[in-house]
C-alpha cells in the first residue's frame, strides 16, 4: 500500500543531485519531496515557496541558518545533509525518518500516559541539548515539528524558522509564531535564547499529556495575552510531570531549567541513570496505537535504509485492494484458548476497535480520501487478520514485535520487558478462532442430520 503521493506534472523531477520520487507534504517553508541521491541515500527535500524564494533577504537569512543547522548532529534531530540557498528555487535536504508527527498522533489517539510523555520529553530535551550546544536556537518547537520515529522522537526544522519568520516580519510588521507554543520573550520582543526553546518544550509536553496547550485555545490574540500575562493551566497533568512542565513555563527565562538539567530529571524518573540507554527499542516508548502505526509506516512507507523527517502528514494513499471487512469491535479471548500474552487492556481494546472501524471505512471510500495514518493502521489490521485466518486450527497468532504495557517498559540494567500482543493482533487471532469455532459447531449439527437422513433412506428402500 503506497503512503506517498506520485509526483504531479508541474513538480520538478530532480533538485540538485537528488532525483525526486514522490510527494511527502507541504509546510510553511515549501513543498517536501522524497528524494534519492546517486548513491541511493533517501532524503526529504524541501523546496522553498516561490514568494519566499523571490525575497533576497530571505535567501541570506536562509543561508546563515542552514550553516548553523548543519553543525547540529544529535541523535534526536533530523540532520541537514545538503542545501542550496542560491538555487532556483532554494532547497534543503534533511535525513528522512518514517513516522507521524506528535500533532497528528495526539489528534488521532488522544493524550499520552505519563511515562510515555516522560520518554518523549527526555528525547526532546537531548535534542535541544545538541541544538543549543551548536549555538542554534530552534524558536519554533511545536507538536508538528516533532516526529515520532520507532527509535525515538526527532526535532525537525531547527533554526530554519528564523529565516521564514524574518521575511514575514518584513512584510507584516508583526511577530510570527505558533500560538500556544511560543515563549513570552518572543512575543514581547525581548532577546531570545535557549530558554525560549525550553518554554516551548514545556508547552509541547503539556499538549502530549492533555491533548491541549497549557494556555487553552481560542484566538491567537487571547493565546498570546495569556502566554505573557497568565499562568498556564496544568491541573490535568500527572504528578511527576507537572513540576517539570511548570518550571519550563516560567515567565522569566532565568527561572527555567536548561535542556541538560531537564534531561537528567526525566531520565531519573524513567529509571535510566545512564540517561536514555535502551529506552527507545522497538517503538516500545510510544503508546501502543501510535507504535502500531509507526511500525507500519516503517515497513511500508520507504526502503529499509530510509531515515526521514517530514513536517506535515504524508499525502493520501490509494485505497487498499480487496481489504477484508471486519467487525466493528473486538471480543475477548474464548475460554480455554491458548494464551500468548495478557488480556486486552482498555487502551488495546480501544485501539482494536478503532482499527476495525478505520479498515471498514477505508474499504468503502473512494481513492484519495483515506488519510495515510488511517490507511497504515488499517493495513496493519488487515495483515494480521489475513495471517491469522491462514494458520491451521489451534495455531495462535505469531508473536509480533516486543510490546509493553504502561507499568513496565524495556530498558537497561535488568529491567523486565513486557511481551504482550498488539490490539490488532489479539483481535485478529480472536476473530479467526471465532470463525473456526462457528464452522466446527455447524459441522457438528449438520453431520448427525446427514447420518439420520441416510438411515431413513436405507429403511425406506429396504
């Protein structure tokens, strides 16, 4: 099932040394394409919008920011691998990591459990540590600029927002930011340093934990006023997370912790004295419904050697062919069935039901109307259903990648791994068993009737 959209007639076939293969999306700076170098390296190529490309001042700022951004090499950042700010049009190539944005994940599946938010925050804090060590300030850390890879989060577009913002400032005379995810000093025109990114990190973590920003919603004017003058609403945050976010969102930059200090605190809460060793194995750091989609994107979205960063959601895929219809909701395991993991948790049950609904809807929609994330979840469910239906009677579903519940998480120093099944796998196995059970019961009723009919026929002909 393709996740990327084919190039359109007006799209370039190549940019610099990269052959463009498909569309990935679009953002504030320009369009994003999947590109491949002559040696086969896969990258995300961002081509600048024409109106920005025509701005000479933008090109100069763009060149300066790219120079700084290329010095950043942290694991939890998507590095800049190539660029031509003087090209026609200007373009930027970054490492490619298949995954969905935090914005899309929370919008699709809701708030995250505390431990998953802490794992997210630890990765983002290490990313900011690397960015700040290179002398770069991101200035636009927000949920759509956080990608969720199978092996940890990635911060994207660091430093590049300055070039775009500067051009808009010239044209509009007002500061451009993301309402609810911008620091007070950015709104008041005060000097901006690394502490501004820490403020934005606090807002991002609050969003992940509650599905809303710490300063609420509404108009951008109201959000900006509350950001500068009012305290954030953190009442819904879990206990270990709340004091960390509260310190990040201090009005004064001097009162906020550094990214390094935050990383140490969150790693301590996660039980990783050596920081993040072993925390991000097998997408186990993500909530299970999100992990399932990310694994599917990794398998279907790009070649195995691909590493990517995409600001926006990928374009819509075509409809899967002959996708099986599935029940609207999963049922529990039949009594006496062989156990291959814990029973469905509420989160897994909800994910299975959502996967079934998405698969059913994807089968009935016209091509082009199925979002890639829904299609990825539907594909995962379809694969497991087909595999379970094809196995001999009595053989359970194959054990998938290592899973974990929210009480235990894989890690270093003898931490125990919880090996459960995904919601879709459990649902598929149960569905296949129920179908086989119904066939068996039907045969048990039909065979005696056939035997009786044969006996009656013999008696009549005797």
